C-alpha cells in the first residue's frame, strides 16, 4: 500500500583477509623417482569430488550448488581445465555433469594412492569433443594428464615440480584448505542480472580490481551471503570466464546480498569483500497465488463497507471532517479512465483492457490468467527481467513506484499483457496487490503519461469478500486510510484518544498458559503507543512493539465509552483495527480491546511504573520516575515525564542541545531533520566558525547554515550529493549513526568496536556505507533495536529518540 500511498500523498498533501591452513614447511625441495616428492610425499594432480574439495573452505553448514548450471555450454566442448566429468556421458550428445575439481594435492602418505587410478603420460583415450555452433561431436584423442578430464574420483597424475598452490591430503583422506594466505582484493564491484543470453539464470558480472594472469585457471568459487550462508559453485556449471558466476535456480538466491567472493585458482586465492544485492523479483511472482478482483470498485467501495471508511478516517482526522475526507480520498483513487481518458490528478485503480478477474499461480508459479468481463481469458507465463519503476513528474515532484518487471514468454504482437510490473505489496504484508501490465516496457513504466497514464492496478483476493469476520477488508481499508491521512492528525484526533492515555497492565487471568507472564502498554497523549512484555517470568519487561494508536467513539449516546481503535506500526507497515471499550471491572478501570484476533483486557495502573530496567539486549528503555517538579522536561506540556525518553529530554534541554519548538512544546514525536542533528553537534562543539560549504540547498543566514558548514568542513557529513545536503529531509537511523560515528572519530573516540548485526531480521536494508557506523552504535550501546529483532535503519528518528541518543553519546562515547 505504501507505493500507492506515496502517489496519493502528493495529491493529498578490507575486504576480510582469511588465513587458510598454513602450508607445510619442508627442510628441502627434492624430486623423487617419477615425480616431485618431499619427505617421502608426492605432489599430484587429483580429481577431488566437489564436496570434499570445498569442505575446508566452506566450513560447517556450507553447501555446494552442484545442481544448477550457469551456461548452456557443453561440458565437453573442450578439455575443461580445473574440472572432471561423468565418464559414461562424456561422449554423449548432451550436457554432462561436472563431478569435481582437478587440483594439485600434496600426499604425505603415498600408500593412500594405492587404491586409486594413476594416469600416466603413456595413457591415451578417445573422447567426443563438441565443436562449433552446430555442436558437432568430433572424436579426439587425449593423452596423459588430460585424461583426468574424464577419469573417476581420486584419479591422479604425478607432478614433476612443486605447484604454486595445492591442498594437502591428511592420513584420514581429508583435504586441507588451499595452501598459503588469501590475497585480499579491494574495490571489486558487481551487478546481478536475470534472463541473459544463457537463459533464465541469475548472473553476476564483476568489475574492478580483480585481475588474474592469463595462465591462471579458476578451480573454485565460494560465495558468502548476507544471511551467513556459504555456497560453493562447481566449475563450468557455476562460473565461467574467470569472474562470472551464476545460478539456474533464481529462487535459491533471490532477495539475498552477496557479501564475499573467494576465487581459488591454480596460482592464487583471491578474497573479495563485495556488496551485490540480488533482486527479490526472481521469486516474488511465484509467491503470489489466488484469484483477485479490483480492490476499490466492486469491493471496498461497496456501500456495506462505508462505515469502515468513515470510522477509520474519523479516528485519524476527527469525526468532524471524516465524511468530506473520505469523499476526497475515494475521488483521488476512483477515476473512471486512464491514459488519454484520465482527468488528472485522480488515479484509475481498476483493471485495464476490460479485465474482470486476474488469477496468479499455475504449476510454475509464474502463470497469470486475465479473465475479461465477457468470460474469455488470456494466459501468460512470465520471466523476471529486472528491478524497475513506474515514474512520472507531478508538478515539481518526481514520482516513482518501484517494483519488479516481468516479460511474457508467450507474448503476441501488440500484446496488452506482454509486460507485467509488480509492486512489492502482498496479502501477507499489505492485504492487497498493486501492479501494471501493458504492451511495452516503456509504456508500463510511464506512470503519468502514455496509454496507461494515471493507472495503478490495485487488487484484493476475491475470497476476502466472503470472510464472515471481514478481517481482510477491515485491514486493507484501515491501512489505506491511516497511511494516507496520518500526517493530517490534529487536536480533534488527540481529544478522541485522551481517555485511553495511561499505563495499562494486561489481565492474563483468562490465559492460564501465561500464568507467569507480564505485559503492559503505555499510551501517550500524542498517540504513541508502546508494549512491554515478559513471557518468561524473568521479571524484566522488554519493549516488544511501538506504534501509533487512533480512537473514535462514533456514538457517545449509546451508553458505551468506546468505539473504533487502530494501531499502526509504521516500520512494519501493518495495522490492527478493532474496537475498544472503557469499563469498570471489579471496581477498577479497564480498557478492553476486541479484534478478529480475540479480546484482551488491560487495567489502568494506579501508580506510574518505577525505574526502568528492560531486559537489556536490543530494546529501548522502559518508563522512568517523574523526578522532581522542577526538572527541565516539566517546562513542556507535551513531554510525559513517566516515559522512557524523560532522562534524555532532561539532558538535552539542560545542556541547551535541543530547544523546544515553542516555550511550552517540545514535540517529542516530531521527526528529526538532518539540519537539526548537525546543529545539535555544532552546539556541543561550542558553535565554531567554518568556511561556507558547497551545498547549494543550504540557505544563507538560516538557523542551520553555520552548523552545516562546520559539519561539512570536518567531514562529519557528506551530503546527499556534492551540491545537496537536504537539510529539511527527515534523518534516518543509519544516517544518524553515521554522523555520530564520524563526529566520534574527530573527537578521538575509539570506533573500532563493531556488533554483529545478523540477529536483526532487517539487516539487509542497511546501506553499505552505514554498516560500520551501525555496528559501532549497537556494540557501544549507543543505538538499540526498535524491537528485539528489528533495527529499522531506514526508519526516521524522532526528537525524543534523538534526545536519548545524544545523552547516551555524551555519557558513553564522550565520557
């Protein structure tokens, strides 16, 4: 929904060096009879099965992707250096499977070779070599060591001299890592592409400073992903032309990021630290199932759902303006035409080309059937092409909806379904789909002009309209309403939720399985909600959820104190709509929530919680004491001194690091801008003078100009480009970490500590340039997760969060 929300909102408002097993040290270099030997050992070329070859390099949990093939090249289209093949199929007119790596080995105990086949110079064999575009099989005689190409596992050939690189076979027949130290290679970049001339593959092409000598043969490639998995690729089937690698199984790697590549050659071992994301699009379409119909017209726009639209809008903008807001919102997404029939700026969100229903799935998971209103249908099978975006310019605003582009394999001439651009919404995430389809890539990617201008197909599962509890309908309407109206909160919004404000303890009496559990929620006047829980009985409640809550009582005369309730988790883009009622139970004030997930009761806490604690780990602090009546935060009527940020706001106000937005307002939940952060640090530094920066968007004589100049001069900020600082942009958590990291460096602080961020489920969204800074911030305790499992690097920091962060920075880093 966020993609459509962005459109509507415009209208509405070193490389790591790995030490391999050390090579054996020898007193002498000598040559034994018939081959190179040392201390009664021998150097040989040996056929080593892939799993045995890679054992030492991949470690426990590593796998060899020996099933996929990255090229359509025949394995026997030449004597393939560095691999050997299925001996029974090597003469067949078909692709044959590479079995393992042919690589130099030092064997200390020659008796280990007694049972294996020795290849000698006098040996000869005729095999069929595939040549030419017609793939003609030409009988060719191979001799000596070339026979290893089609010899069995562990076949070997004596070498006359010590090789540059080799493995060592120990007495148990286990192979060591390649001898010597890996050479760290910096400045290697790469890009992933799909559906190249090789077919439906993911291919990675590298560029940069990875250069190999002409005589080097690549024998092995080891790939490390951001999720910690390690995959070794087979020769020819997984890599070619030395620095190109690939997979014929896109789903196996889609959505991952390659962070490390190790190339084992006959001369060297190259260890490359990289950051190569592989698009999620390779598997996205295959995950979409079921039959869909238009989301709005004929579904959520039906009159029986009007009360959801009204009540959810009223909860966000207040009951007074709810009706007119809904009308305007529906008009904005309810245009009757598109392309040259559209009346901008309203969007058409139905299906084009007279389509009534769309079914996703099929045996391959990538088949889509478009059924028209007359009952006829068209079926297309799609292949992923690339990440793409539908773009356009609305006034001075550049609009872009990012997604995944697919092309029909069975497209016809002038086919209106030739291309499909899917946006990343799914029923599991946003309860609906968004997409565009059309005849050409160019037209599909034009958002505001061309034959599909002002059209975004929005769909809901047909089955959602038959749910007894209307769960999907409630969620999709509430998400759309809240995300598009959240910036329009006002005093009426706050007044509607005032009765819910407080600290409420969960009643677990109806849940005997949670007899030792504790949970409470803190609902603040500004709509911030936080849930703290301890389900283990440890006695330490940790922050488990942070959200914005809305409330609306549609009928104050019905005798009930309650109505519609919505909780919005902006980071996860999820909503929980339901009903609330404030009751008196056993003489105590209770807040009862009812949703399709069940009913849960909370009792108002008589006293505000003492201390804080939390469970440690990756959670924000819990509420703190009120302190005395003269504390700095008391001067602002929108600061709740019972909440987690109290000590932080006290600190920054007292030290004149962050001022209020007025004499009585601090605006703790307003988002912090880039200009605010550098101004805070500038004040901390004593407001020094600096030369003017090169940023053209920093206004002369503005309140932040001197701070930006100082930050730029000291390389604390780099800007969004060489000429743009974007002072009024909301600062992201990773940007904030990076700025503090650089400031800590110029203050002489130790910034070498780095936390392992892999425990956070959203680590893949951390930008390359922010990895060190975020790792340092988490390791030092400066920054914690928004929840126990999410870091939200792209999330925005509020003024309250900035206050707490600056307190920690001064007390932990600048102590």
